[in-house]
């Protein structure tokens, strides 16, 4: 993972004082805890306060009068672990198939019309076989009513057959519980 981080070599360290060379040298010791930290941050939706810290400082523009305030620009110095996380996310986003990817804005952004990275944002998306939407009626229609209709049709197909109660129970267990995971 760190071999692709040449862009941060010889850069200024962040607030924690740790350089990319430190991470490369001690990766065998700190790699697993750092990855676990990134995974936890991803699950919680935010990095730890220390990982989010940065130092804002001024750097001078080249070949300009240092006495003129307009010849300085602010720069934010992020900790290297945040740079590593950012690089990993950017690399993964490059592999994203935007033509087949759908997204949905959440909370206060649900009416946003932006399409970040060219990803189509919709009001209803299918995720692991389940429809997710803000519209409760659409949620019930797509997740329950359509499946119930299929189940009723399946039951009606088998109703016309003369089966014992044991046979009917087996058909229900086999066709419905296993196919639709109703257990």
C-alpha cells in the first residue's frame, strides 16, 4: 500500500510530526492498527480528532517580495495518516465503474442534484437486493408488495394440485422460505 505513496515523500509532516518515512519503516508494526483505525473511521463516518487535525501556516510565493502579505499563501499541513487514507480512497475511486454505479444523497442533501465523479444520484437505489428510498410507499411497494405478489402467484400455482397437508407444507417451505428467506 505504501509503495504507491511517492507523492507524499519529502513533504512536510503534519501536526503529529510523523513522516511517510516513519510509516514505511514501521509499517510491519503499525500497518494493521492503522488499517483497523481507517476501517473504524469508515464505519463511523469520521476520522478520529487527531487524524483530522491540521496546521495552517503561510508559505511564500517564489521570487516575490516577502514584505507584501499578498505574496504569501495559506497551506494546511495534514497528518500523514490522513494523507494515506485520502490516497487509498482516491485509488479505489479510480476503479469505480461510474456507468453501473448509483448513489443516493442522505439527510439534508437528499434534494441535491450534483453528480460527484459522474455517479448518477437517484431517490431509490437497490443495495444487496433491497431497495432503499426516502419514499415509504415506494419502499413498501418495491420491497414487499412485489415479493408478496410473486409468493401469491407461486401458491396459486400449487393450490390447484391435490396435495396432502404435508405436501403443501413442504412446498411452502421449499419454494417460499428458501427462495425468499422468510425465516
